């Protein structure tokens, strides 16, 4: 079984935040934890402010050779007045993370293949298949909801396993905690989405990055031994 790549999600960043300190912290984290992509989670705001806030995170991740996916973490109706594709393009991101299939379809049409589009937590298997047919670049299962609540992890793993076994479009499984690694890896997902398991670690984000890297290494050794 091939080990999944890490898809790191930042804490939610308020519209008025100054990104310098978090970008500095990210440089350290990315040096400790090999990642394929960084999802920058921004609270809803105006387009100009969101673009300004996104740019330094793109620069930091791109310096490390890592793709950046924008996630404006809000309910779909809060995003209705925003030109998300324009924010992605002007901010220098490589893609867009969405929670609504209709919005994902619109973004796919706007980008025309130039940027990635991902869909989080498809509500049913049918919606997941519709998203795949629409051309999303990945699906993500078990993601925190906009209200902060979590879908049941067992159900998310079941859905991710089903998808990974049958379909070619990659998927991610969100990792709630270090103790959930084996179950997440067993899904066969191409990506392991990690957020609070790194950034809310009791020893700090850098220690969280070390702990996740070590846990993944240990799980990989166990799988090879088995």
C-alpha cells in the first residue's frame, strides 16, 4: 500500500489578520512534515482583502515546492457574492476547495483546467459520483463542517474506502487525531488531510508536525512488516 501524501490545512485565518507570523511558522512546519499541498483557510471577507491575505501564504508554500489551495471556510450562501476564481488567480493559488457541488461545477468551468477544484464532504455516494463526472480534481471526506462540527469518522472512512477502491479521481481523508492514523491509512486515500492534529497540538504546531511525521513513519513500518 502506498503511503498517502499530506494535505495540510491551516487554522482559520480572520480577514484582518497579519500573516507574517503564521508564514514564518509554516516554513518550520513544512521543513518538518513533507506535504503535497497547503490549504489556506480564510474567513469570509471582501475580495481585495482575501487576495491580499492569500498572497504571502502562496509565496511561502511555493518556496517549499508545495501547491496552495484556497478554502474560504464559510457556508455556501456566505460565498455567493465573491468571485472565488478571481481571488484564486490574483492571489496566486493553485486551486479552490469547496463544499457545494454547484459551486464546484462553476469553478471548473471558470478555471478551464488551469487550477484544481476540490469538493469536501459530498453528501451522498451519488453526489460524489456527480462530482467526479463534473471533473473535480479531488474529493475530501470527513472534513470539519463550517460550524466546526465533525462528521462521524467511521462513516467518512467507509466513504473514502469505497471511493478510493473504485474511482480514479484522488480523495483525501481528514485526520481528526493521531490515534486515527491507522484507520485513515486503511482507506487507501491518496491524501491525508491534517489540520488541528498539527496546529492544535499541545506542544505547539512544530511539535505537532514532528509527531505526525513520526506516527506516519511508525505506521508505514508496521505495514511493511505485515
